[in-house]
């Protein structure tokens, strides 16, 4: 099983750099078989092309707006088909747009999980707000737990 852990977001828009920071921290972990961790920043089109390499699972790390308190970390299993969204700007693509490009290129993806954090500040500026900075370690741990869970599922299927 191949899994891509992708941090996305714009580091020049304060809390939007959340996914990038989580991916940076995860990149320092010991390597796991079949897992690639990468910071895609605002390069959504690059992410779509990377997914063409045949990943079974995508863990996407990003800010989300779900109406919760700033710094709340969510695990979201989105119903994303990749068929409804239209790609807009190659540097500002939603997860739906990334999957639309992937689908249009003939690629497929089995599972998508979003590890998202409620933002406090998306204005111009570098650096995370205090509640989002505090949530980074929680999100890192959530991604690690998801990777362990997915690995255990694969082991059960094979064994």
C-alpha cells in the first residue's frame, strides 16, 4: 500500500501554513514503508501529478473552516469524487480540484483523509497564531496514528 501525506497551504497567509508545518515535522520521522511525506504548499497541480504515481491513500493536511474553535483538529473522511470541481488557479487548488485534475489525467485514488485545523487568522503574514501553533503537535500525532491504523489494516488483509 502506498500512502502520500501531503501538507498544503500558503505560508504567507498566517494559519494557512498549518499543513506545511505539520508535514515539515512529519518529514523528520523515521521512514515508513510505502509512505511519502511532502510539503506541497500551494502547488496543487504538482500534487495531482504526484498522485499519478499510484497512491492508494492520501492524507491531506490543511486548514479547514468547520465553525469550531481555532486550533481544533479534525479527521475528515470527505466524499470527494473529483468529478464536480473545476480547477482554477494552478497555485490555489482545493482538494476537490486536485482530484478533478487527477481524474482527468486518468488517475485514481482509493482513500482520502483530511487532517484539518480550524484557523484563527488567514490574513497576510508569516507564522501561525497561538492556537494553531499549539495544534500542530496534535495533528502530527493524529497523522502518525492514522498511518499506524492503515498499516495494521494492510497487515490484517495480507496476514
